[in-house]
């Protein structure tokens, strides 16, 4: 990861920037670490914003790409 792609917290915009190449697990780890650094208690799973709302860093696909062929969709797995 280059230095320009490092995760960052912008206090003025109140945003956490994470490289779009980060995996879901890495993004959650970074968000949790930054929020913990801001003294925001985190639950055992997921992440919670300083406002108390759950943090959404994107959704993992429920079906892997290779399982989404026409035949699987039409006839079941």
C-alpha cells in the first residue's frame, strides 16, 4: 500500500477514507482502529460510528461470482 493510499481520518469532513483495494475485513479493521483511536467504544463484531449508528463499509456478495452463471441462476446450485 503506498503512502497516498493509507487510511485517513478527516476531522473537518468527519470521514474515514479507506483505499478501494481494501478487502471488507481489512476495511472493518481499519475503521474500528480509527474509531477506537477516537475513543469510540466498539462492539465485538462490526463497527459503530461516533454518532452511535452501525458503520457500513460495503456489502460482501452473498453468492460468489463463479456461482452466478445463467445455469445456476435458472436451475439452482
